[in-house]
C-alpha cells in the first residue's frame, strides 16, 4: 500500500483528504505544520507528499526545499495561493505538480495516480536508452547519466528532456509540452515550461537546448560522424 503524507493545517481539509485517499486504497498520514512535516518525513518512508504552502512554523516552500536536499520523493503542492509567481516558485523548488484550492477530488486523485505511476517507473532499470552529447537517458528507469554520474531530475523535468531528445531537429511549442505531458493536469501559464527548461539547463550544465523565439524549444540532431 502506497503511503502519502498530507501536510495541511486546516483540519476539515485534512479529514477530507485522508478519507478520500484511504477510500482510494492509499495509506495517509497527516502533518499539521511544517516542523511536523519535516519530522515525519525524516522518520517514515513516503511515496508522495501533498504539501500546503501556508503552514504554521515553516511554510510549504521551505518544507519542499528541505526535502529536496535529501530526496526526490514526488511532491504535489496544494494551496490557495494561485498566482503565477507562487506557481513558478513552487516549480523552481522542484515540486512535481501544483494544485490550487478549491480543487476537484477526483482530478486530484488522478494527478496522484499519474505522479506515482511515473515515480514507480524509476524502480525499473534497463529498457530503452537515448544517447546525446555525452548524456544517457534510461527511458524506463527515468534516469539521466553523464558517464558514471547520475543527475537528479524530477519526473516532469525528465519528461521534458525526453520529449526534446525524441524530437531532435523539431521546434516544439510550449503548448506541445503542455498537451503532451501535462494533459488535463495543468490549466495555467505556458511559462511553466520555461521553468522546467531553465532547471534542466542549470542541473545538467548544458547549452544545446535552443530557445526558438515566439515558438518554444528545440534540440538539434546530433552529428554522429
């Protein structure tokens, strides 16, 4: 049974989320503030975290940052802060998804299932590989290597990079990424794609993701000669 940590200070929302998750077949623990969330995470294995931002003691952004220093566990930020700046800040901190309140519980459950499905594929090694300019992408294992060095990417960052590399030479629009990767999960600003591209360039220290003004992004075909 997959274990989810609900980090939420509103007791009514705590109860609602826990009830729905348990009915859906998950185990669900609750933390009512940021300090408790960090403590619970340090002492228990979790498959996913639902993380509110406006928390007592330590806010959700800080909790996300602290967890990301030691783990790539999937994090879905769940908050009433729906501004573009707040969403970008959460994604900059490597949250895997961002849901604003009020939310549809059936849609949230589908988001959780999708994120957990992507995370589960990390447990499977081997499978198809993509090689490009010193990088190796393990398509099934959701892993990226340069030589023997493995880079820690979020699932969505990996998928953006995979989309670029499987479409070498093609200019892909921001809407292409939203339609292909986010699907029904995201109804927001296209600049969420820009944030993931920025993170990929920084983490991988690469300069070959080309910005196509007014369109989106492209990676040129690698010269194999």
